[in-house]
C-alpha cells in the first residue's frame, strides 16, 4: 500500500490556519490588537539584540579558546567565522520562542502567513532572482579593488564548507530576527496596516544598517537598499522565503568570491568602519531595486499576501485529520488574496473589529 501522506520535502504550499493567528491580516500585523503593546515590543527588541550579542560572544569565546589553546592559531580563523554564523543562526529558534512567550503566536507562524515554510516560494524565488543577484555581486568584485593576502589550502577549503553550510543559516537568522520578528513587533504598533508596514520597514532597516558600523555613503547606502529591499519583499510576499533566498545568495557569493580572490576577511571585518566604498559597491543595490520592483509588480493586483482563515470543517469542530480520512477537504475555496478561505470565514474576517483595513 502506497503511503500518500505529505512529507516535508514534497508538501504543498497550502496554508495552515491557526486559531491563535488572526485571519485575513498581513504578515507584519499578526501581533496587532486592540492595544498597541509598545512596551512589550520594546522589551522584545531588547531581548533580540541582547540574545544576538550573547550568542556571538559565547561562541566566539569558545572558537578563540580552541584556536589558541588547541590549534595554536591567532587572528581571524575559520572557526571564528563559523562561530559568528552559528550565533546568527541561533536567532531562528530564539525569535520563535520569544514570539510564543510574548505574543502567544505559534512558532511556525514566523515563517509566513501560510503558517509554514513555503518551499515552493523558496524554489521559485531562487530560480527567478538568484542568477541575477549572483552575477551582479560577481561584477561588483570584478570592478572593486581587492587587497590580497596569502591563504592556506586548509583555510580555503574550510571557508568554502562554512560558506556552503553555515552562511545560509546565518543569513536566514538575520531575516527571522529583523525582517521577521522585529518587523512584526513594530508593524503592530499602528492602527493602520500601511503605516505599520512603513515604520516596520524603515526603523529596522536604518538601525540594522547603522549596526554594521560604516558611515561611508556608498557602503551605508548599499546596506539601506539591501535591508530595505528584503523588508519590502517580506511584506509583499507574506513571508521570509524570498528574503532568505536573496540574503543567502548575496552573502554566500560574497564569501566564496572573497576567499577565491584571497581577500583579507578578518581585516575587512575589523576595519569595517574605515573601508571606503565606490560606485561599484552599489551595483548589487541596483539589482535588488529591480528585484523588489518585480515582486511589487507581481503582487500589484492581490496586494500583500494575508493569513488564511479557518475552513468550515475546522470551524464546526471536526478535526482536520478526521475530515481528510472521511474524504472531505479542509481547504476552502480560493479568494482574491491567493489563499483558500470559506465564505463564512471571509465574511467574519470582513466584520471583525480586530482586523486592520488593508489595501
């Protein structure tokens, strides 16, 4: 007998309604309610920043101990690069835990408005936007001056493995922390969805760009465009998958090209505030603007993706698994927002006083 149960690799992108997530709201409005809960939001932001610093310091301390006491190495090493990547990756479960404790929202809600990580969205974004971003990052390296230093074969291989395995997790961690959790916190402080999107995009983008420690106009502009584009894409697609793809391609290609060209990665990180950018620094920024415009154009008719509403079967109290065994679908009819909701659920979403008005 063939097992037809869905698995994590072949599962569809159908939404998974949750009773703890308001139906019909945009990604950044999941925490919004009758009260703005600004003090709770400030506490959450402080906890994110403190957690990120603590994770980084603990892991870097362990990496430096192994380098100096066991391996007899000094300076910036692959172990320290791996520690930094793991500290950022830790933001994924950490922000999910904070979301659950402070806002009572399920862990999986942080992935997207569908209540799950949409692998289909990830794959389509990778095919559509990945090659363009990879090429423009490479062109930026080709045009920018590079100071080369000697590298050992071991370090080159180690950085390649780190770049392939851990750098994607680090990029995803930044997305879950800043374009996910922090975007939702600040986006829920306003009464309207559009204003919430604006301040939820602008405030984390500016703060995270300044957090990188460079005031050079070219470099700072590249950060603002990068993080602003990722936030807009998250808002319009209703999830973090496309932003994760863009950030992963950007970071992995930069790290692999940097090691291929024997760039002094440690010196670049330690003197980030002293590095002078050039017009070549903005080449990837131009591609990100084009990609963001394409995403906006694609979603121009439906607007930002929204959370699904519960189906009739779930509203009647029949478990979803039981209804599937009985041959009845728990997924309601499609709506103009791209999610499948029932007519009764759609009507309740329209009249619910908790939901903000959206475009």
